[in-house]
């Protein structure tokens, strides 16, 4: 090919990349507060999208193409205080608003989300890199929490009993005040929707810090909340990194913090927040194991593992990152590798894409290093996705192909949460051996067993020390009528997310004992006898 021809080809590729990113960004142009064309993301304070006066900005790039989408501010201390003040002022009236009015907000919000799901999903694909189908799943799982919050008028009922003649004791659920939420990059819509609807319908106000890597979905949700009738100040959005997080932990007006993310940040937030007397729930890292018994439905088990290990490029806290094959089931490993090879890695908008890129070049580098560490420590790389290279507009994307390694439990790839499309295979001879491996792991988010034997399933669910268990279900995330129940090193706090626990997290009890004596209505003579409470 001549120099001129190569030049024309490169120009065409550049134009394709530009037109692709521009086309998707144009569909999101009407939304306030965020950008997909290289402009600034704003704060959202007291119902207004306000430009930040920050002197530090963080670039948000499409992980598939490295196209600059927006610049996120490190919200200043003054702006942060304005957000908390707005939430404090709004709490005075919102907490006294009828529960029916708050319920009506949730009902309208779920309609707004349904009507605008395409915009939310498009934002997620551009900023986070998920496939379009997976991005819609992100939105849907958040929507389910909103729908559950619509039952607040029944769920917020207190308790009352006449404890003795004419004396009543009742308990009411009351809001805490200003709450804060710190969300991760891997679920830009779902995690904000774990907190916004429950905080709001229980009468609280909220300061939300979305991930600085993909804030667009949260900004769209803020606009949807306003359309749904949420008064100014009930929801406020700030941005940034450690300085903003520390302000959330330290501000005396913030009563509770909800966090989802990694170990380091979660432990810091929990410890610092608790020191200032805040209620804190922190969902941390994970290492989720699947046990494959020889009597399992082979096709179901292998397909489930492939989907749960490599979907979302492994960037899920409930991804199946370890597979333990029991005895004769180890002969299925070559077929598992072949099925993983068939997955299509591509940009999230491309038809047929099974998984997209990792969130950043740094994440890609870390995942590749962990895969490489297996061979150095004496393990085997059965499927190596490190050298995957896409062409055209995706040539600079953060792509890693599905990778499968065989390791032991003392190796780095097993010990650390990889957060990438990497499945670690560990072999065991018996179910008892598998349970021992899982129980010795420091994490306890989720686990699964694939078996057609009821006795195996019963033994596993009774003996394994993990909070969320799937039986022939690869990602056993509870629906929001239940509550999140990860345990061990995967969770810090006393009360977890959504469901009944979420309701408990965002409320405090007030108990009132009152005496209204019937005889006082007609009696005129005082009694001097000792009260006997009969």
C-alpha cells in the first residue's frame, strides 16, 4: 500500500471514530449538567445545574475509543458546603411532607426512568463501556428499587399497642436528615438508584457523589427526579475524589453514608465516617466462587459460568471470578475454554458484542499483570486475552479478551479481586474441599453451586459462609423486596442495602408512650391511691 493510500485509510478511520462518538453524543445533547462532547460536568445544587469554580478537572474518556467526553470538577469546599446547606434546608420541609406526596414522587420517577431508559443506557455505554444490553440491565435493576420504594406508604407503617388501660405505646419511623451516597464506576445508574428513592421516600435529603469516571447517568437521573416532582435541595450532586469523600465523612450535618466500591476506599469511609458518629453501610470487594458438581447440568453450568465471569468485562462485584470443578467435572474445563473463546469483544454499541472494554488503561494494565502473575507463580494460562487488539476506531480501547487461568489459592490472581474478564480455576476432589476453600477466603459477597442433587445443594447452603448463595443461579443478587446480604470482608456496617434493611438504614425509631384516661373526661376527683397499672 502506498503512503498516500495509508494516509487516506488513517483519515477514514479517524473520521469514523469522530462520527461514531459524535453521533452518540448528539442524542444526549438535550440533557443538562453533563457533556459527551468534551465540555464540563456541573454540580447539581438546590435544584440547579451549577458550573463549578474548581481548579482541578478530571477527564472522562470513552473507554472504547479514548474520545474525550467531558471534564469533571473536583468540587470546591465552598460548593460542597452549599450542597449540604441546600440539603439541610430542604430537609426541614421534605421530612414533614405527606408520605403520599413522597410516594407520588417514586411513582413518577419510575415512569420517567422507563421513558428515558435509552438515554441512560447510551450514557453508560459511552462513559463506562458496557454493551448496550448490559447497560439497559444496569438501568433496570435500579428501576426495580424505585418500584419497590413505591410501596412506602405501607412499608413505613409504625407499631402501636395499648400496654395498659388508657395507655398506648407506639413506634414511628422517622428520617435521619441529610444523607450521602458515594457510588462506583461499574454501575453508574443502578447504585445511585439504590439510594436516591429510598432516601427520598423516607423523608431524608441526599448528597450524591457519582464516580468521577462516569457521572453522566447520575446527572440524567437528577434531571428525571426534578421532572418527577422532587423539590430543590432534596437531591444534590457533587463530584471529585478523596477531598470530596473526606468532606462527606467529616461534615457534621451528614448523618449517614452509603458506599459501594473497593476495599481501600470503603474501609477509609467506614472508619472516618464512624469517627464522626455517622451511620455507614459500605459494600467492598469480592471473590465469588462457583462450585461445579459432576452431577450438574453441564450445558447450564458452563454457559452460566461464561456469562457470569465475563459479562460486563468482569467489572461486577458479583462476577463469578473463581470456578471450582469437583472431581470428574474437571474434564469439562476444555469445553469451558472453547465457549469463552466464542465471546465477541467489541464496542458496546456494536451488534453482537458480548463484552466491552475495561474502564481505564490503568485497569487494563493491572488485569494483564495479574494474568501474567499466574505463570510466574507456577500456574497455567488456559486462555489468554491480553494480546487482543481491535482495529479501526477501537484500536486504542481498553480491551482485554476473556482469560482463564488455573491457579492455587496462594497465588496472587486468586487472592486479589481482579475486576476484569478473568476466571480463576481451582480444582477440588470433594464438595467438602470446595466449601473449605470458599470459607477460608476473606470475602463473602456471593457464591453458587451447580448440581442436580438436592442433598448437595442443601449441604452447600447450610455450610458455606457467604451472604448470597445461588443454586444453579450464577449471580444471586437479591431482588429489592429482599436486601443485599454480602458478608465477611465484603461488607462493613450493621445495616445493608435496599429492601427492609434499606428502610431501616434510612430511618430511626421514635417511641411514644401516652396516657389519656377515660375517667378524666368526666371525673372531677383526684385519686391518691398507688397506681397499680391494672
